[in-house]
C-alpha cells in the first residue's frame, strides 16, 4: 500500500513521518502490518474479543509512544512487542481463561471425518500452552524472529526464550502426537469391515 503521494515509505520512515505530524503515516503503517498483528493477537489471546481489544490497546499505545521509539530495532518488532505485551496484560488482568489439558478436546481425536483441518488442531494445541511459552514459540517458530530479537521483544533473557521455546515445543509435540494417535485409530476403525 503506497502513501497518499504514491511514494512507498519504509516502516521507519512512516513512523518518523507520524511523529513529525503526518496524520496518515500511522494509519498506513497500521494497515501494512494489521493482518500479521491481528493474527498474533489471536494466537496470543484466548478468544477473539480479547484479541481485538488487545490489538486496539496496542495500537493506541504505539500511536502515543511513537516519539519514544529509539530505532534500535525494526518497527515491526516494536509493534510485535507492544501487541504481545497488550495480550499478556489483558490475560493477567482477566485470569478467567486457565490453560486446559488437550484431553478436554477428545471430540477432535475421535472425529471420524476423513479430513481434519490441521491448522485448527495446531492452533488449539498452541492455545493450551502457558501464555509465556506461547509468546516465545510464536515469535521464534511462527514469526521467524531470532532468539535475541525475541528476548528484546519480550523483555526477557535469551536463555529464558530458549527454555520457553523448548518446553512449548515438547508440549506441542506431545499434544500433536496425541492427536495423530487418535486420528490413526479413527482411520483404522473406519477401514474395518
């Protein structure tokens, strides 16, 4: 999406223009990253309403705090950090959505439907991770940030990022293996005469 004048500006240029008073620059920056940030909020939050509210809170904070941006990281990393922190703040405030075990969704495992949407299964497994592990593994494995970038984004040590990712991956592997075992058993049952 180009700017009002047909000139494509970088994220940093848009943020600088916003701080300088360009009333359309932040809107352009937001729309450029909206889809990714919305998806991030959905993955980090426990429900669509919390995700939408956290994204709105994050964008208001980014809009207001843009003059304090030090340009020591990518603007997208800065936005990512603000969205993740807004989601974490909202989850801490609400404390109404505890992590549940995968076994609660036994209906997914026993579903005899020939095609199962793997993305839904993975997302459900992600949602069962503790939020701190989810934020780390989403940043590293889904968003492609390095461990060092993720540490800066989340404001934690690199070793903490590594351990959270390791624990999250182990839990995801266990959850997805549980799903695969159930899907295989359902397929075998459907093949019986």
